C-alpha cells in the first residue's frame, strides 16, 4: 500500500472522530486537512502546525522538536483519542462528544 493510500484510509477513519475536535487540558484541539496531503493541528491562541507522518498513526509536529501526536482507534478503526507527546510528558486528548 502506498503512502497516499495509507493516508486516505487513515483520513477516512479520522474524519469520524474529528467532527467536534478533542478536549486537551480544557482546550479544544482540532485537526484538519490542508490542501490534499497535509494534516494540521490547532489550539486556541496558538499558530497552526503541520503534522508530518512518522509511522502508523504517529505524526511529528513540524518545526517543534520533541512534539508528536499518536491517534488511537477503536476496534472498528475509528479514531477516538490522541496522545500528545511534548518534552514535559504525554497528555491524552479525548474526542469531544457529539451534541
């Protein structure tokens, strides 16, 4: 499977989780597709950062050494949470419930 095919498969599963964003320490973290091949992460009062594929569902944050996001899926393959790794530790970002 090519990188493009893996990305499309991941993005399809990911979109179901991303509709409401993620709660991470009281803030809403959103992930969006920018252009045709780039994922970006954003948090309130922060610039948007591009996510660079590393392996599987792990992405490095471009331009920030020591920062990455690993997306976790349920048995059906739907992304349900994200582990945000930063130099000070790992924070779990949970999918916001649909209203």
